[in-house]
DNA sequence: CGGCATCCAGGATGATACTG
DNA sequence: CAGTATCATCCTGGATGCCG
C-alpha cells in the first residue's frame, strides 16, 4: 500500500493520535501480502510450502520477502528444522497476537464502509 | 510502504480476519501523508493553505493528491467557497471520526512495540 | 489561494530460472 | 523443500513550473 518504509520521523505534537507510532504500526502492515499472511498464521503454524499453496498467486519470492519483513518486525517467528528435506515453520509472535483484535476492529470498520 | 491500490479481491474465507475488508481499510490509510492529515483534521477544519503551512515538507502536489484520495475514500469532506480569492476547507467525515479510536488503539500498540 | 501538468528517481512487486 | 538471483515493470512520491 503505498506506505513506504521511509520513517516519518517528524515530531508533530499531535494529541489525539501520535502518528509517529501509528505510522510505525501501519508501515509494518502495509506490505502487499502481510495482512493475508498474518490472518492465516493467526489460525495455526504454517510451513513455507503450505503458505505457497494457500496463496498460489503470491510468488515464492514475495512470500519469502514478506515473511522475512514480518520476522524482522517481530510479528512472526521462523523456525528452521535441521532435516532433509528442510522444514521451516512460521508462527505469530505474542505481539502479533495482541494486534489481532485491533485488526479485527479495523476490518469490521472496513466492512461497514464498503457496504456504503 | 508499498500497499498498492490494486484491490486484493481474492475471496479467501478467513474467519478471524476478513482480510479483504482489512486490506481495504489499510489501503486507504497507507498513503504517505494520510495519517498525519487525518490526525490534524481530527482536531478542527483546515484550509488548504493552513495544511500546507503545517506540513511545509509536504509538496502541494502531494497534499492535493492525498486529500483527494481521502475525499474519494469518504474520509474527508472538501468544501469550496465561491469567493475571491478562493477558499477550500477540509473536514473529517463521520466514518473517519469512527475510525479514530481504532487508530488510537493501533497507535498505542505501535508505541508499546517500539519501546522493545 | 488552491491547485494541476509534466517529468523523473527510487522503491515495491512480478516473472523466470536456478540452488543447497 | 525452501528459498535466492536476476531482470523487468509498475507505482508512489518528489521537483518544478504554470493557471483560473
């Protein structure tokens, strides 16, 4: 979504919303596929290939990149098992779990608006 | 950040989060300056030039574009007064006002995460 | 005053092929 | 299986100048 990674580090002294924090939050959700991935991972742990099958329209490249970004933002845990063939599993972190109810409200708001 | 305008119109049957609606919501917030503008407009009505002065680093072009996008998404009302010199005022719509508490929670979440 | 038109740079995403 | 490398494309946003 258009939100860029560039930090909006302007100190603007807004009271109602501290858009520094808000921008920080929206930025880490703004990747092209991150919401879908978070939504799915909120239900259970997934392997890379399972996600790839679940979203066949997402290239493996983007899947890898988005998951890595989520991992770096501390929203997803990536676990590598030293096996052959390799196995990698992705799970939500606690901070991501805390985020879910908020996203749920945002989703409800979006749903309400879309109907109009 | 990168959320594109392209609609993610995949019907994915997620229960916890209907990411169609969620993507819809995040997309309309993902513009480079939209959050700042919404935050400011949540306090009072502003004229174009006032906003331009409040955010001197935002080019008038972008200010115009972001406000227009917000208007098209039904978050902002643009009122033109037939005067000379022209006067244009921007206000939040009710749906934008309903959004504010949610953004506030998201902001709080972001603040909490940033500290870590 | 409140924009819009044009041009442009860089980042985000896509397509395809290849590897440990 | 779980990615990475490379190249191509699209889009956002910035710079500058002009207009009703």
